[in-house]
């Protein structure tokens, strides 16, 4: 993402994504540990061949064998399930990242919802506004600590100029929020970038938006 770092910087709000990644990693770690324990038991049971299992009553011996089979079957199902979930997740992630042309082919409302979904995946709470009388606010963001930001979504082909960024800055002041984002499918002029420099405004052009979506997908796949 491009723009000035600030108290409401886009990259600073990754808590939800981090929690999701941590949950997946914990699941893999638990499964690996359980599998290692089961393999260690098999090595002990069948390679070292201790004498005590043979001295067990027939009923307990049968229960031990059933336990070994049930454990093997359960671990197999867990491995298959996690691998399938990972494969499906990667396929869904690949499908969720749109090119600039695909984003421009969306309706303005659909583009707003696409951008909203990306912000949600970064950990923001998002309210879709974009109605008449909302003073150019398409999305309203909130993060931990109560900080708020506004987003304008511009599904344009022509270069976004300085006047749009000036208008967004005025909207940000009117809404009394900490930060503003301009997200567009188009390019952003040098004059617009120069005017936004040093202000709590993040400018995201089409190519940058694609990279952001790919980065989010890549982070959540790990």
C-alpha cells in the first residue's frame, strides 16, 4: 500500500489476520505432535516389543489394538481434512484477487464491497455507506482504540487528479476521523500524490490494490 504512515495506517491493523494465522498454525502443530506421539508409540510397541502388552488380559489386549486402529484412522482423517482445507483456501484466495480489469468490470457498488472485504480481512470493522448525502464516504472504518477512518472508492479509468484528493481531505475533516483512504482502479497523478504528502491520507491505485489483495491472500495462506 502506498501513502503516509500515521496513527491509522493500513498496515498496522493485522490483528484479526494474525489470530486466524495463529489458529491454523496451532492446529498444524497439534496434529504434528499427535502424529509424532503415535509414531513413537508404534516404534515402542512393534520395534522394541515390550513384554507387558502380551501379559495383559485378552480384553485389554483387544482394546489396545482397537485404540491403535482408531488413532490411526483419526489421524488420517485429520491430515486429509487439513490438507483439503488448505487446498480449498488457496483456491478461494486465488479467485478472490481480482485484476484491475476485473475490478473495473464490477459495478460501483460491487467494487465498494470488494474493497470493504479487503479491509475486513486486514482486521478493520467496516460499515458500507456510499449513499446519497454521505458526503463522498463509501466506507467507514473503525479499529481497536476507537479510531475511525473514511474510504472513497473510485472505479475510474482516467487518472485521479489533485482535486479529488483535496475533496477527500475536506471529507475527512468534516467527518472528524483520523485517516482517509482513496482506493481507485485508475492511476493517481503526481500532483495528487504531492498534495497528499504529509497528510493522513493513503492513496491506493489499481496496481497497488492488486498487490495488497495478493499480499493479504499470501499472508492468510501461511
